C-alpha cells in the first residue's frame, strides 16, 4: 500500500459507514491491511456473531509496558439530519474536513494511522499500542470484549491516550453511566371497570416521577463538582410506550432511563434506590391487586467514570508531547477511558482533535489546525518512544 497522509486516511475512514450496531469489518479490514503493509501484526476481537471487531496492535517490544492510543470506529446515524454534502464522502476546504465521524473520532484514528510508517521504521524502546473498538456510541459496548482479551496479556499498556474530541486539551475526568429498559406488567380490563385491572402506564408514570425527583434529591445531598458543566449526577427518562386504546386499562408499559454519575458518586447505590422504590413500593402495591404483576429492569449499557489525578504519570507524559498543553473541563459524556483505567489499570487521559460541539451533528467537521496539533503530538510521541527508556 502506498503511504497515505492523514487527510487521505481520514477520507478513507469516513467513506466506511460504521454506524453503531452495523458492521465495522470493512473499515477494520482496511486498517489491518494497512498495518500489514508496514509489517505490523494486529489481532481482532469479535462480537458474538462476528459482525464487528475490535483491533489491537503493538509496535515495538512486546515485553515492556507502553503507551496505548485508543479510539472507537463507530459513528452515530445521519438519518433525519440535514447535511449539505454526502456524510460518507469527505469534503474539505481551507479550514476543515467534513463528514460523519470527522471529529468523533475518525480524525484521531487517521492521525494515529498516518504515524504508523514512522512508528514501524523506528526502533522503539517504548512500545505503542493501537486499540480500535466498535459500538462505543451505544454505551462503550464493544471495548468490553477487547478488555476481556487484554486482561490475559502478560504485559499490558501502562498509560492510555483516548482520542475523543477535546480540542486537544487534556480531559482528566468524565461521568459514568448506567442505562436500563424498564418493563411494567399489570392486568388489562375495560376502562369502565378500572378497579378490576392494574394500570401499567400509571405505575410506570409513578416510577418515572420518582426518577425525576431523584435529580433534585441528589443535588441536595451530594457535594457538587464544579469541574463539570453539569456538576452533579443526573437522571433522565428518554422514551416510553404502552397501552393500546383509551378504553382499555393497559397491561404493559416500557420506558428507558439513564443515570450519569460523577465518578465520586456510588452508581450502584443510585441504581439500588430506583429499584428499591420499584420493587418494594410500587410492585408490592400492584401485587395486592394482581399477583402476576411485574417490574423488570434490563441493562442497556454500563460504564464507569474517570478521575485521573493531575499528579499522575500519564498527565506528565501527555504534557511532554501535546503541543496544546492545556486542561479541558471534565466531560459530562462518557468514554472508554474509565473502563481501561478501572478494569486494566491503564492510567488514562482523554485528548483528541476536534470539538465535542461538532460531534453527532449534521456537517460534522474537524479543523485542519486540530489535525495538525494531533499529528504533532503523535510525532513527538514517536520520538519519545524511540529514546532508550520506557515509561
């Protein structure tokens, strides 16, 4: 394969429609073949039906800890958005590159891949690890398979740079998240005789009202963290469906809710409060009227928050290579950094090109200036890894 620059690589990556829950294998095959051309071996970790894969590769010695460059390959859908160009054909002007995933986060992946020829041609003392995942956008789902595989590695990366769009600022913290689908089952009857049934929609509404009330209570009883734009843990109900006709007491109702927690707040405890009210208060009342009533919770996604100390090794290391060298606000959105940190002990920061303000929007873009900064960071990283010491 002819050596490609970052702009060319970004165009190729954008051209693959890797919308979450669809296959990313064409993109992964492209990346794998690209790495092969520079004699870089990679391994794939698939999902259960082998329609998607994570990719992991090590460049340099495999018997010492190194630096992990991590990003997700999936993107959010474009349906319903008013784009001024084909979202899967990169458009460029003097200021920026446009296309779905340009900043979130194929821009970072393109910069990493553009550095591969230099990584492969240098004798690295500290290895560089590439970790590309799938289905991050639906709750950091795919990377968990990769983390399971990495847990068996004899030598794991020591620090991680997670290239989500932060305007190249170093973000040291982000919230965790737990999302659930709730199904409420009551008993149906004619609405003229409501005392003979159990209204699933009404009980679901009571649970939703409790979840809404939790927002205010959490703000009152827990210490606010003003390093976040939203300085407290939040509760949110996103959709609901139930019932068949107005004159029928509904037997079934479903809704989805999420909790986004500050890293210092106990997520399990917050979830327990919601489940306690559902099971011990609402369901107990429902079963007094119909023994077959049910309230069930099905997990949609779950990942921990991140809280990296400014005094940690990864921060000092990133400062030494990052041309921007600024700290960004902690993120209210989630990333894979918390999983790598908590489950594998890979001390991580979030730092990548582009602005989160552009992510998920029509005419998504990453600026040329941001790509230049990221390319400079990768080049400095390679030079540092070439020196005769490891982290």
